[in-house]
C-alpha cells in the first residue's frame, strides 16, 4: 500500500507521525510531498527542518512530475495545507474515487456568519462539499473543526479526530523534585489570543493566600513589556521570571521541572501542541477548553483541569484547587502522561490510520477507532458570536 502525505512543508510536529508511517509497516510505502520551501519567518521561529534529512520526503518544486504521480496514483493520499500550489491535482485526486483524506483545523473561528456569503460558500463547495459522496474523509485537527464543517454539510459521517503528535526526547515519567514550592510553567507567544496575563493574575491570587510558588514564563511577543511591568508593579518579581524564546528541548526541560502547566489560549488557538508536550513531560495541565486540542486530550478532573469561555476567575479557581489538594497534581500528571503515551501519540495515530485504510481497500466499511486518533469526531458547540465579539476575534 502506497500512502502519500501532501503538505506545504514538513515540520517538527509532523515528523513523529511521518517517521512512524515510514518505519512501522512492512507493507506500507510512505511518502511526504513538500509543496514549498519554508518561509523565512518560520525558520527564524525555530521551525526549520532540512527535508533532505528524511528519505521519505520529495520536493514538489524540484521534482514535479514524480510528485504529481504520487498524488494521483498512490493508494491513499492525505492532503494538508498547500497554499493552493497543488489545488488542481487535489481536485483530480479527490474526484477520482480513490481513498483520500483532508487534514483541517477550523475554517470559521469566531466569524461563522462568513459561511453565508455566496463567494465563501462557493469556495468551500469546490474544496469540500463537491466530494461528499466520494471516499474522502476529514481528519479534524481540533475539537471544534467538525462543527464548522457540519455548517456546510461536508463530509457526512466521514469526520474523524486527528491532531498533532509532538514527541519529547525524554519520554520517561518522573515527579519533579519539589519541597513545599509548586512550580508553574507557561509557554507560548505573548499575544492577546493566548492570554498570558491570566498567569500573572493567578500569581496575584497566590500571593494573597501566601502560597509558595514560582512561575516561568517562556516565550516572547508584543505583550512582554506590559507583562513585565505588571509583575514588577505587583511585587511578583521574586517568584515570576521571563525566560524568553527557547529551543524546543529547552522548553521541555522546563516543563519536566514543573508541577503545573498553564494553557490559557482562547478559541482562536487551532490546536496547541504545548498541551501534548506538557502532558508527556509529566505536568498537571490546567487548560482553556476553547483551544482545539483540549477537549480531545483532557477530561476535566481525570487527567487535568479545564475552564470555559476565557473565564479568568474560573481559571484561577481551578489552579488554586491544586494548591489546596496537592495530591491531585501527581494524579493528573500521571493520567495525562498515560493519555499521550497510550492514545494520543504518533505511533497509535499511524496504526489506526493504516488499519482504517486497509479495511477500506479490502472492501469493508472502515471502522472508526474507539478512542483517540481516527475515532468519530463528535459535534461540539463552538464559541458564540457574543463570545467572539468580547474577545475582539483577533487572529494573530
């Protein structure tokens, strides 16, 4: 069976899945078609990967004919984001009746009324609705993706859970060395949609109760100066530090040294791979339920805690509950670690994906997985228009 994954470029989040696909199956020939070179801004952000280091990668812009053949004639093709570079080939493939998949994050974050415009709907018809009776499945990279596509009646009964599968180098589970101090970590860009200020507001609350803690803020962005000022003005500098931008392995080192990871992004966060990483590093995660990965990865009160609708008060309450019942930190950390190691990982995703494809090619009706990747993507109600208005709907 020949399986080809087509996307703009290979990156760190895709490599674990691609490596698994290329190495786990004797009867699978796996290819990754990179449609374009990586943009300079992403290279400066530390996303750079040399595609020639991976023997399964072919470059569309260097060997177009070979890549076209893979796209049109492979037994299975997965289409990611290609910036329209392979759009004509995609149409031919999807119309052919051969098994194909599209990977998508949300298409209507915060502005769901856009689907009513004739131009927008026509574009979505051409990309998605046209193939609703063909063997084309949607891999939903986020919990709210299926709701967006249900609006346009695309992929009926053919939407499956999917995501990103980063893998930290040290996958062992270990409890961080700690006394009474609880170590907190936040990582991401300091921009509005990620709400880094929630972490600072939390620390003000921890000070009121006299808790022993430290918070490491990892990342950079236009909000950094105001965050540093807020920390200074509130007298939090002894407990809150700004680490700046770090390499991925440095971030995971800080995660492994932390007890609790704070994830405060709003509904504009398509996935949020730091959640996977923090869970795999053994952190108890307190996360915004609005972000795409969270309903897939975290069950509130079982393997972490979640809060709704960008409610900072609820967020603080959830974190404070872990200070009040410290034994739950280890409980959530271990359960979260198991969630990634046993279910939401590249190996399991590739195994379930290949099983699904084999069943289809063998003439059976392919069965969704019971849980995790390739399981049925339920329709989960996304943010309301009022919620989007309150946030300003600022996608950065």
